[in-house]
C-alpha cells in the first residue's frame, strides 16, 4: 500500500487551505535518464529542501528527487506552528540524557526557530510570534508554572511565561483550559508557502529539482546509485528526508519511524473582530492532550484547527466531521461554523518522539521522525545534514546520540500495537 497515492492523486496537492492560498511553482521535470552529482537528496519537504539549499550555497552539485510535488507531504499540510525546544520538555531530556546533553539540544532547538524566522523573511512569508501551550486539566497547571520558571532560571530563556486560568481564558475564549505557558519566542507560518519559498531559493542556488520522481531502490557504494522509475542518479553522498513517506526504501529507518495521519480544517472567514474575540494577538495554541489539539488563525481570518489522529492508512471519508467534534468542544460557539477546507496528512513519529538521525553508511544520512515538531527541526536538520557532508559533524553527532528505539512488532504488528497504545492515551486525555 503506497502512502504517496492511497489518499492523494499523483502530481496534485491535496485540496487544503494551504494549497488554495500558496503561490504555486511551475512543475519541475521528472528524473529521466542517468545523472551524476555530488549529493542526491531524497524528499522535497522542509528537510530535503533545506539540505539541498544549504549544500548548493556551499558549492555542491545537488539533485533533489521528490516523488510527488514539493511540499506535498507533512511539510505542506501541518499546523504551521514553529515551536521552541525539542519535542520532549527539557526536564524529560535531562532525565533521559543528563543536563549537559539536554542543554545542548535546547540550544539546537533555539537555532531551529531562528533559522525558520530568517528564511521566512528571505522568502517573504510572515512569521507571527507567540504560541500558547494550554492545559486541559487543572492538575497540569503546577507543572506549567514550574516549567516556565525552569526555562527562565536554568536556561536563561525569558520569552516564555506562565499564564493562570484567567489570563488563559482571556487569550483563548474557551472554558476548556485552566492555565499554561505563553512562549513569544515560538510562532507560526504558512507551511506550504514556506516550503515553496525554500524551493525557490534552492532552484536559484542551482539545485536540480526533480518532481514526480519516486525512488525505487538505492544501491549503496561509492558512488551510491539511486534509482527512480525512469532514471538513475549517481552520487557521492545521499540524504534521506522521506519522514512518514519512506515506505520500504530503508528497513532500518522504517523500523524506527512510523507513519500516522492527522487532520486539519479551515473554517469560513470569521473577520478580524471575531478572530480577536476567540484568540487574542494572533497567537497559535496547542493543548496538553496526548493527541494534541492545535489551532491558529490564517491571514484571512479563518480558524485553522487540527486534531484527532488515525493509524490506518486510509483517511476517513468525513474529515470535516471528525475534526468538528474537538473544535466544537473547545469553541462551542463555533459548533455550526461553516468548514471550507478539510484535509489529512501523514507524518513520521518515533517511539520517544525525538527525531531519528543516523548515518546509515559512510555516505548515506537519514534525518526524519520529527513527530509533529518538524517546521523548525526539519528545517534545521537540513542545514545540519549539509554541514555534515561538508565535514562538520558536531551538531549531527549531537542529534544522532539521542537513542530512538524500534517500534515493537515489526511491520505486521506495529500498527495494531500503536492503535492499542493510542486508545489508552486517548482514554487518559478524557480522565
């Protein structure tokens, strides 16, 4: 079953709000015949585009192979939130890895947000400051207070602060939340437009971009030979950036990075006054549920609301109905709001929700498994991949030293086991 086509048409973006409002690029030709290059990058999302761009800026000859269209996958479908920190909180990372390692990962995460902010400015994509992490249970509020204080005091990060119940409900007009943290160092962007902006920069830098070029096989060696359906690319180095769409291209990565589906809707336009009455100051919001609800407003005042997941390959027939339920729980005043767009996407997760970064062989790198934190970390990972190929591997080695376990059960059983685990966490969210 091919995740590239089971829910989508070949060569076409999904019918999302992002696809409807992004400035489209003319299609790039498919790989046809034999090519040679310094580096072959597989995957045209944030990670692959950032890798190709940063390599080309260093003078490397780069071919980028994308099976569908640039930004087709999770990079062009996500909630657009650019979060500070890693996917795990710093206290969790300190317990897992020790304080020095956790602190180094925190600095990397700060660099990832700075990079997205800088690149967004280069390509003319607005970067809006502010993400509220909202607690859906009162018992989580003390941790939020302590965590904001920890980042202020131990990490010298002064852009996050605790918000109590009254301020939380002032910021988000919902009875669902009891407090949280407001991080003004984080933000949100139009993700597909950002991906297409990276593609334009890469193209201008000389990257040979190939769309509709699904990779079918990689023959390791020096050079490595990458096969597509209609051609081949010989390269001194290969970088895998396939995330949830890897399929069977590399078994070792597939054992550690698993695809899951997530869903988003865009409401009818609400206007600036109603937007401000629901979410003040154009911040984005993500809540404390294991299956996170995340939402923000678009440039034209639509509520973009993401929530619910599924672990089977096919998207549900009624995505709008599936997402309307959590939307109405958070904003009952919008229970009858019109929904103009509803779409799904596939992302890659790992067991511990930290990226899976690995040198698969001497000249093949893989960076994926961003677990819903990929706008910032995938973009930075591309920069890290480029500098690693150029001989500066410190940041790569730092990320690769975080262990990512295999999903239990292998390909046949991991989906059923994950469904059982997610049902448990979903039940816990309700308790």
